[in-house]
């Protein structure tokens, strides 16, 4: 057994395999052994693919990550012949017949996929606890807490050392928030940088991007090199980078102008440790020679939240409708909260949706004006630490009320009652910073630069900080991330999970 497996990032493992210091079979078995050891505590991997992986591991693989173990997310990352459940009981037995383009590119890079990671139903919750698998995914830093959503399974697996990197996606913060909660590096690429094909043109009207969660910046850069670029029939092609991202992280970051804010765009509280994370990062950036000062784009945070949640409701309705078409599933196959979101989506008119979708342009223009003065925008990644398992569960009385509303089809009543506005506040006040990047299509990243107890006597938790760049400029983010990683290394910051 390769006992030092968890010490290496994906690039390091690839180098060992290429040099013949260790075989791809030994590395795969080490990954599977680690999964067998810790996954029962975490519920991160929901669909094992061990037999398929062992067969692939025997092949002569090519690519920058030849022989490196990897996991993919159980939504949008289809693997031919393996169910894609999207965390829903309705899709438990639905099996795609072809790989998603991003999965094919993972395979072309030589990665050995040995499982799929858990996600909330249709990626609609900030914690990963789908009813289909019976057990919530837990955070390796504190097993009583969530790793976040919707790439919670991926984040837990990487943080726990099952894999050095795992496939992920981000439609409202689902790469960056789990990265923050689990002490990982998480880059959300620009709209169109990574393909959504073949089954989709764009996810969530272009708000969602796919990539990976990693422990190292170089893994993130090299994986992005492997998966970037439009596929056949893509709705549009983003301008390619000037050079590879692996090359970019070797280049100096330069002197950057960085505006920062610790104020929630919703006017809701921000945990002191997230404030401290930003202030410490601002100090570090200044010491590295960057110009850093308080500043924020002129974006109405409440308006942006309404635009995001409108898209969110609409996507819930569309996801259930699509699942019904694929499987003929009845109401009982979908979680109660998802059905309520879908009802709200069906209650909105097409005009409501188009009106809110058009406002994305306002946020993009405002952020563009901000970037005329500042290269990057720095904020906390989240406003609150990860919630405790079960903390966000719908109370019994509200479940009864929800069932009555569904039975009556009373979506309009929910809007008129003001309950939807309360839902928006409840849903986003913990994570109000990430949606700006999604609706503007801009690249952003969460960097693990601060650790502290969640509260007096609590377990130590990571608190990530977010940087948002201009559209298409992942290179600037990665150069800065490499500089920060060198100045304040985080690779040895590992959770206490044994």
C-alpha cells in the first residue's frame, strides 16, 4: 500500500507515477482504502465505481494526470453506464448513455474516476443532505457540521484526503462555499470557459460553471488547462487565455489594485472570523506590495438576491419537469422543499423571469465599472460558518403548511404573504457574497487563508476569502493565488479526521 498517498496533490501523484516510483494501481488502491476508512463517517461518495476504476487503472493512460484517482459530482457530470441521480430519488435508476464533455476531458487527462460525490437534490440547498442516500454529508473539520452545498460531497472527499481533487460545479457559490468550509482552494471559471455539453448548452442560464475542488493552486490551474475550451455546438466560445494556466502560476502577480468589503450585500450579520479573515488577507496583500483599500461595486444586493432567487425557483420547476419526463416519477419521488421551490417557479410568469434575467446586465455593468478602478474585489466567501447538521431542517409545522400549500397550488399566496421574501433572506444571509460572480459570469475563487474556532470551545474551522476578477481573467486570479499559497502555505492544514 502507498502509505504516503495523502501527502501529495494530484500533480505530485502524477509525477510519481510517470517516474515509476509508484504504480497507478498502488495509488488507486490507496485512494480506495482511504475512502473505505473515512467515507462511512462522511457520506461523501454516494456511488462507488471501484470495479470500473480498477479496469481503467490497468490501461496505459496518457495525459497530465495519468493514473491519478479522481471523483466526479453526481449532477451534470454524466459517466456513461453509471446513474446520475442529481441527489433525487426520482433519478435513482436513470443512467446516461454517454459521457458529459467535462467527464470525457477528465478521462482524456488520464484521471481514474472511482466514484461520484453526493449533492443536494438538483443542487438546490446550501447543505448536502439528500434523502436518497439517507445520511447527510459531513465536514471533516467538524463532523457535526455540513461541508456546504452543492459540491459538499466533493469538498468533504478532498479535505479528508480521499482524493487530491474532485469534480465540482458552481451555480450560486457551490465550488467556493464548500472550499471555504473545508479549507480548500476553489476556482469558479468564467461563463463559457468550461463546456456544459453534450446534454446542456449552459447550466442555470449561464450562472453555473464546472471545474474542480483542489488542495493546491497548481492542480486547479492544470485541471483547468485540461477541461477549458468550447465543445462542438456550444452556444458561444470565450476568448482563450494567452498562455496555459500552468504557465501563468509561474509568472509574477504584479502590483494589483484590490478593493475589499466585509459588509453583507443584504445588510445581514457577518461572522467576526470572516471579517477577520478579510482583514488579515488585506494586510498580507499590502505586505506583498498590492494596493488594497475599502471599496465595493455599486450593486443593489437585495435586487441581485431577488434576481438570483427567481432563477433558482425557475430552475427547480424545470428540474422536476425534466425528471418527470425522463422517469415518469410522481410527487413522492421529490423532496418536500424542492416541490415548494418548484411551485414558486411555476407561479412566476414568463414575463417575471425575463424581467429578472434582464437585470443581470445591470449587475455586470456595475461590476465592470468597479473593475475600471480595481483589478480584484475581495470579500468573505461566506457570512457564517457551516451550519450544524439538521440546523436548517424544515420544522414539522412548516412541513404541514408546505403540504397544504402544495395541495392547494397556492404559490401566489406565498408571494403575497411575504413568506418568499423571508425565504430569500433565510437562504442567502449565510452566503450573500458569491451570487454576484454567478449572475455576472465572472471568474472568482475562494482561498483558504484563515482558521479559527467557530465559537468559544468549538472545533477549529477554515474561513475562506473570495476574490472576483474581470470576465475571462482566470489568469490573474491564479497568479495571485499562487503568490498567496507561497506566502502563507495551507497544504499542511488538515482536518483532525482520522
